[in-house]
C-alpha cells in the first residue's frame, strides 16, 4: 500500500482546519510500519482517512491511497465496503466500543464470512469458533455465545483482531492496539499480530506513541509532527541516529536505566494548534537548530541516506555528523 500526499481538513465553526498535511508512506507485504508521534499529531486521523472511516466533520482534501493499483480515495462507498475485510482492515484502540454490545461475539465474528463469502449460518459460526481458538480465546465453542462485556480487556482486543484478520486482509491498520492493556497483555497482543502477519504476509501499519513498542516490533518507522511526516527509515537506523531534531527529542525523553535519579529530558514547549501552525518549519519554535530560513521556508521530506528521509533543512548535516 502507498499513501501519497494525503491531506485532511476538519470543518469547524471558524472554518476548515488542516489536520493532516501531505502525508506519504509505503508499507509492503509482510512488513510492519510504525507511525509515531505525540498525541494530536495526526496519526489516527491519517489511519481513519486511509480506511475510509473519517467522521462527517472531516474530509480528505487531497492525495491518493493506492492498494493493488486502485486509488481507494477515488472509488465509491459500495466499492470500499467490498474491499473492507479482504483487502484492508482496522484494529481500533477501544475494543469495547468497537464491538457491538448487543450481539454475541460469535455472531460478530461470523458476519464477515456470511457477507463476503456467502457462508451458511452454521458454517460461518464454525469459522468464527476457529478464529477465536486461533487468537487464544479459551473454551471458544461455548464462549462464542457470550457478549463483549463478558470478556477482559485483553480478550476483547483479541476478538477485535480476530474480526479484522478473518478474511486475511492484505493491509491491517492497528490504531494504538495495546494502550489500555497491562504490559504482559501488550506483549501477547503484539506477538499475536506479528504471528498473524508472518503467516498471512499482511502489511501492518502500527499507530503508536510508544517508542519501545515500535523498536521491538516495527521494520520501518514514519515519525509525524503537526500533521506531517518529518522522518522515515528503518527503525533501527532512525532510533540509532535520527536525522530530525524532533526525533532526537523524542528519543532523548525516554527514561533510561543508566540515568536513574537524573532529571528527565523533554522537548520545550508544545505542539502547535492545528489551526495555527507556524509558517516555515512547524517544529522551529521548539527546535534547538532553528535558523532564519526555518521561519520562512517549510522543509520538504528529502532523502538523507539509503532508505532515509527527513523534513529538516539540516537533515543532511545530522546524517553526516
């Protein structure tokens, strides 16, 4: 899947506000791409735009999302629904609100097979039970008749993953899939996603602000700031030697065992209001490298090395340092 120059506006009483600004990235079969950044940087809005799940107040104003040569933003709602499941699926952050509270989990898991593959009720239920077993739900045969609120948070997240991967999608978008879970369950969920991706060669887009999660599970990373991608590259290389001051600040702010008792580092200031992003580089008001041209010229996402790119006037300097 390739996302090219994606832009999204949110309509407010004061007028449209651009919350996603020219975002682009690619993710290949069997690969995991982590979309990183602070809360409010546009990660989830990007994911919802790609999946065709924007709220009515939001609107895609430009760009393309290409999957198997088809621009998903140029086809109608009916065609998008046909693609949902077999081609593109999404795991949401809050499993309890994403699952239907008045239907049993077996009914919900069977629905994709009945809609897309025309299975009988009995055959679809059997596949649903198989899926529940596959994602580690104990006593799946009897628990298929239970409702979402009767499962723990970790089990509900497994059910949501089972629903998303039922039809073996080519691309799976996971939006903060482990935020509300404890560390042990987080690891189990991420191992499950990795296992399913390895078996089915699914391309995984992992939306997160957890740098440790990205370091452990992603192949490549795209770092977002103020609605735009500011750095991309293989995760080990980006974390080992970032080419953008924002990425440097994020990594420096992670607590380290060897600095126990020392004052935690942070990036000064805060992200700009989406309706008042400063001219030039959006990060310049917080950046230690900011110079005069940063206030007048917005840096493009340019190559800084093999497989690397950064939207910084000094990206090459950081790469060569």
